[in-house]
C-alpha cells in the first residue's frame, strides 16, 4: 500500500495473507489518516489492483472511492503500450526522470526495496513498436517474490482521477 499526495509518496506498508475485508478496512483507515482537513475521507481516490483477489477489496469499498485498475486491461495509450501494466511501469519511470517522483519520505529500507523491484524488470519493443514489460510471473521468478511494492507505487501514481475512472468505464465507486 502506498499513499501519495502530488509527487510525494507519504507512506508505504506491505502485508501478506490478509483477507479482502482486512485489506479494505486498512485502505479506509489510510484514507482517513491522510485526507486533508477539508477533504471528505470517502472521496480520497484509492486505486486497487483488481486482477484477482483485489476485486474483492473493491467490492467492499462501501461508500469509499475505491477504483479497480487491471494491469491486463487495455493501455490508455495503446499505440505506445500493449497493456495497462506496461503503461504504468513506463509512466512511473518517466515521472521519476522528470523529477515528479519524491520518495524521500519513505524509509531507507523501503526505498532500497522499491529500487530493487524497479530495476529488475526486463522489457522489449513488440512487433508494433510498443514498449512492453515482461510478465509478472517471469519477474516474480527472477526476484524470488512478487513485485507488489512497485505495483502499489505504480498504482499510487497512475494519474487517474475520479472523473477519468468514470469516463473510462473502469470499476468505480
């Protein structure tokens, strides 16, 4: 789980083995903790990887602004990327290159792990000239674990707004 405001990542935490109800509850707690004083907690955008168990988290959103984001979905820029996953990874790299990614508020341990996961993927240009990330399973085998921390960071910087989600037809609260 990654919380961000503007370019700054404010909080990171990682959990394994939680059921969807516990995960949804923790996301609601984080929305309340990090909402601005004048911001409605239930309107804080929460993007959830819903390619599997995450769909159950989105289902338990209640009146909170949880939106599912499928890495397997069509890219928003399909001429550049074959899927949303590739687009998220390359978009975050571009954000970092342009100085629009601030991880200084995260612990050193977290930053080291994020860097390890960020530098691990292999990519190629497909037959249509699009940049494509290797599959998550291949990356998991090479890393010895799932790149969940980077996946969470990618989602935190997905650049989507509530209006974008509504217009795109993605899962919306």
